[in-house]
C-alpha cells in the first residue's frame, strides 16, 4: 500500500548552485550526498520532517537526468512513494494497468526502487521505494 510521499526528485543542471539555493530556501544544508552509478546521477537529500527533497545532477551524458535537462530544463522530475513491499505493490499496480519502466533495482538512500511510466500516471513519473532491511 502507498502510505506517504517519501521524497520529491528535482533535476538540477548544476548541483553546487542548486544546493546553495535549497540551503537558503530550507534554512539547512543537505544531510546526505550519494552517487548512484547505475543511473549516472549524484543525489543530495534534504529532510523536511520525514518527507525528503532529492536533488539529482547527471554525472554522465547518457543518464536519464541529462536527457531530462536537455529536453525540459530543471524542475520536478519525479514523485516517490514509500511502500512496505515493493514487489507486492508493483504487482498490484501492473494488474491495474500501470506500466513500469525497467525492473526493481537498488536506488539511492538504501532503497529498492521502481518507476512507473508517466503515460499511465497522468504525466507524473512515479517512483516506488522500499527501505532495504539492514
Ligand atoms: Zn527518487
């Protein structure tokens, strides 16, 4: 079951600049930076009482974020929902006619993630994420 917004992903062209902007906006700096090599992105996380903002900067010209920036410039990239069991939730959604992009994989911030295609979600790229048990 989808219970809450885990984070909002924002594509940025220049992480150094965007981090200055968000630190001013939110009044505190990011608490974590992580490279996700499989996606060709550097991620920066801000925590707002449990809902996070994830800034995404491409580290590779073939990364989905590089393509997004090229086509649409900076802005909101995806909405991520927390799920307890990503396999169960994905099965439920696929049965209802939603389409996934790729397979379940390891994402940033110790999560298993999978994306739903925006053509089946009213234009919003949706990420499902499940915490990986330590
Ligand atoms: Zn995300």
